[in-house]
C-alpha cells in the first residue's frame, strides 16, 4: 500500500 | 489550497465565531448541545495530533490552534461559566454520544488508510465529525424554536463540509494521486445529516419566518 498522503487538510 | 477548501475553512471558522458571539453576547447557550461541542473538541484533538510534528503551513497551524482552542473554550464555558451553564438545556441534550465515540473508534480500527496509531486516530476523527452533529440536531428538534444565531451556527457548520466535498471533487480532477475516499464518504454522510435542517432553514429564509423544526 502506498504511503498515506500527509493530511494537509484541516 | 483551492477556493472551495478556503471557503470551507472560512465557513467553519465563521460558524465558530457565530457560536462564540452567541455565548458571549447573550451569556446563554440555550439551544446548543454540549455533547456536540465535546465531540468536536475530541475530533480536533484526535485529528490535530500532528500539530507539532508535521508543519504544513502557517495557515494550517494557526487554524488548528484556533479550532482546538475555541472548541475547548466553548466546552469549558458551557460546563463552568456560572451564567452560561444555567442556560444549558441539560434535560433536552440527552443523546448518548458515548456510543458514537465507541462506534467511530471501532470503525476506525477496521477501516483506515494504514493501521498505524496516527492514521487510526485520523480516521476516528473523520468518522466522529461526520456524526458529531447528531446531538445538536436532536436538541434543535426537541427545543422547537431556534434562535437566529443558533440557526446560523448550525447552517454554517453544515455548509462547510458541503464546500469540502466540492474541494475533494476539484482535487480529484486536478491532482493525479489524490484519493481521500474515507474523508469523502464521511463528508457525504455528514452533509446528508443536515439535509432536512437545510430544507427548513431555506423555508424560514424564503418565508422570512422563524426557523421551526418539526419535533
């Protein structure tokens, strides 16, 4: 599984 | 950052400012569900754990601090401030929100982007936010008449996540590897919960009448 994207949203 | 997300964040900020205005100006929290406020404080604490570890932008950090600070201040105010807590509709705000917390945590353990502590907490905060407004909507239906500031607060709170859905659609089409299906599905559920409130809010606006929710 690809690395989860950094959660850049609030 | 796109216009939908920025507008969404501003709408969310506006909902918090309207709530603070109501509590500060009227020294009353009638019509406001303490349970929803507690759930939102939990949502922000669970979601913004990376506040000090992952720096994304000044805007992101400032907004996280504002959301955490304001939600804790509102819970404190409704619990401790002697004037405010007297106006709390304790006998109407009886939704058992602990079940929501337990259910969302179990779901987060099962469905998450990666079975790691921060990711499970993030998914928990997403699911919890989706249902956190239920005690507030139940309280509104029970209390019948809704004062303007409370109605505007709930409307803005519902509208912000609808704008986030537009943001996810926009990002899906403009960013190659964008996949936020957990947030998107939860966001759709969250917005759908407001559907009937939006309907009665629109009616009250159209007929220039007091906002009345059928009990």
